[in-house]
């Protein structure tokens, strides 16, 4: 198992593909099932897509994490974009300000086990998600 | 990466690869519609067997393709959605409402053949 973290800069739609491929590879390396690896890759895709849509550029960081008696994967999506003024609203299904369908964040939360978001208007947004191995 | 579009009689078949970018999907949408018009196709099969992730953009683009082609008077059927991908799509909240799906290429062709018969 690789101890380091994988960083993928998100600047274009090609980077979304690259990030989700790396997410899947790491998930498989860490012993996740095919279903969970697909969930993880899909979550990475949505998080990278949000970066591109709202902040134009940012970064996805993937790393293995160790819980008390379980292994998992952590994905951090961070940008220095405009931030989210109302996080509660952003977490509702169907909400979007970018012209997309806006299913991104609530969907990502359902795909993963843990979800947290911090955002400061004008400073950027960081979304951190984790999934634990079954 | 370009998606190859094959013509088989009245049907067009587009086969997705795993690593399609948003731009590739948009090109496919445009390409399929152009070819449906050019060949006066009556059916389109989009084979997504190789797609390992179907995120919100890919799902939405597929739905748009099917609806545009229906407006043109042809039928679209999406084939080969992998079980893990279907599971993730549902969790994500994406559905392909109003879009026909089938297990694989063969069943997709059978579906279209039946559809054509009922119209003729």
C-alpha cells in the first residue's frame, strides 16, 4: 500500500477523467469492492466537476486513511473559488447555481460514508469525504 | 477520444469507451444527431458497457441525446449499464427517465426491431 497521497490538479474536463481514474486505482489497491470503487470514482468525478464549474481550478487529493480498526480512503476537493454562500441550500437535491443539475453534493454524500464541507465566500471551498472498507 | 458510430441498416450504434471527457460526450451528442439526420436512421443504440463511471454530466448528456433523437422521430436505447454503475447512478440521484435501456447490444437491437414493427 502506498503511504503517500495523490494530488490531481483540476483545470480542465480531462482532469476530471484523470482524477476519477486515480481514485478508482487507489480504491482497488486499498481492497475496496468493485461497487465501492465505482462509488468512490463517481464521487471524485462529481467533486472535480464542482471545482471546474464553480472555481475553474483547484485540486483533488486522494489518500489512504487508517481508522481505529478499519482502513479507508479520503478525498479532499479544494479550491480558491467564490465559495458557497449558503451550504444548507447547496446540500439540497436539485440546487445549483452553475447551470448544472446540482445533484453533485447531496449525491456525493450518499455515495460516501463521511462528508464535511467548509466554505468561505470569496476564499474558496474544501470538501472532505471518506469511505471505509466494508 | 472520439466515439465510433457504426451504421447498421436503419440503426446507428455508438460505443463508449471508459475515459470519455465532457468534450467527448458533447461531440458525440452533436455527431449522433447529425448522422441520424444524414442517414434517416430510425434507431440509435448507445453502448456504455465500457463506462466505469456515469456521473451527473454523462447521465444528463445521455438523456439529452435520447430526447433529441426522439424529437427527430427515432428511438434510442442505452445498453450495457454495468451493475455497479447503475447502483452509483441511483445513489447519486441520476435516473434516465423516459429513456429505454436494455441489457446488451443484442437485446437493444431486438427492442428496436419490435419498436419498428409496431410503427410500420
